[in-house]
């Protein structure tokens, strides 16, 4: 019985990972599968690999021109046009504001242009970065388009800047935009409130702050055409620290009675409604003393050693509001 010859399967050469070839230039040789009925022949196909970057695009805008002027404002959108300048390899663009995410847009035709809407989020000089992208995915060097966004934040004028804790303040909002019809404002992290503007575009409100220390007012305006402004801010400080004085041991001075001499420390509230003082000497556990009707109290302390000593005091109202903390030093002398 004649031997049976096993027919070998034809070899197949599979080209994969074409994307990996985009890192080099040259040609790719493709071989045809050998046939049992015909001698092996080599068929050569050549692919051109494009690694050439396109030219940088041009950028223009009538809403935000790249000149020395100030335009628009935060939250006010503008249109920007990108052009490939006729380079038919270019099919799209990547763009984004500096330090922000990039977006993609297709050109209206190979080598054409695209128009996008960009909304600045803050005022001041801004830079739009744009790259052209060709059909092979190559990106051009970036074009940096710098434009200036004007400040539209309302100004805030305090009619009673020396008002203390719990005392009213009259604030006037003045626009930096045309045709402002209303303002939205809030005190610290409180709820937003809206007030209508009068004929000249201003508005006046009254606030009564009760937060010890620093307070912030935030305000935005809106025009009749529904254009928003940037956010204006105003910070002021409500001094609520109590004051401390002593005849025997003057506060924050390098002089005082001899150590072991009893001292009296007069405490005076720095805001209305105080019902008690919380105090400590030399880092010892805090103690509490009730405030009199005039917001004052006195406590005694006898420093046992010569040198610097420390007192800290804060106050509390009947509603539980705590003041800023007073911290001071006093000096006890050595016996002569």
C-alpha cells in the first residue's frame, strides 16, 4: 500500500498592529499565501506611513479679539473660528482653554475650518490652545490665542464699615455691565437673595452680620438680556474679642508686681449679648465666670513664679455664639 502523503496547510502571513507602524516611515511587504498547485510567489504591497505634522491652525474671534481690548466677561460665551488654511490633510481640531480639558471638533471639509463656542469662567487674560489634526491622527504644533476677558463683577460699597457685631450695614451694589436689572447676593454661606436694580443699575440692601471674625458678601448681576456677571466679593471683620486689663500685671508689658502678689484681671466683652467668659491662665483647665449686665467681669490670679505668664479669654452669648479668643501675656517680677 503506497504511503499517504499528508498535505501541509498553506502558510498564512497575517499583518497586525498597523497602528504600531505609524511610528516609522517606509513600506510594508505583504506576501501571498503559497498554493500547493503553484510555486510560491511573492506579491508586494506598499503602504505609505504619514508621520508629518500639519501646520498650526489660525484662530480668530469677533467676540474675543486678540488685541489689547477687554471683551465679554465670565460666563459670557464667544465664538472662535479655527482654519487649516487649505491643508487638505487636516480633518479636525483639538482645542481648550489653558489648564482646562481639550475638546475635538471636525472641520467643515478637508483643509477647511470649524467654529466653536467657548465660555470663559473668569476674567483677565485667557489663552485658547488649538491644534490641527490630520487624517492620520497627527497633531500640529499648538497655536496659542490670547484674549482678554473684562471684569464684570459688581462693586460693593459699605455704608457703615465700622458697624460691630449684630449691627446693620447698608451695602450698595454697582454694576460693571450695561442694562443690569437684578442682583443675586448672599452673606457667608447663607441663602441667596435677589434684589431688583433701580434705574441707574444699582441696588441697596441691608445685612446684619452675627458671625464673629471675618465675613464675606458675594454678589452677581444679570442683564435684561440674561447675561450673567462675574462674582463680586466684599470681606469685613467683626472684632468680637474681649479685652483684658490688670493694674498689678499689665497685659503685654514686661513689667508687673512681684511673683506671689494677687492680681485682679478685668474682662470686657467685645460684642453684645455676652453672658459668660471662659478663661485660662498659663494653659490650665478653663474656668467660667458670668458676665454682668454691662458685659464685664473680673477674675483673680496669683502667679507663683517670676517671668512671663499667659491668659486666654473668649466669651459666649446666651444663644451659644462664641467670640474670637483673646490671648495675652503678663510679667511677674522677681523679689529684690
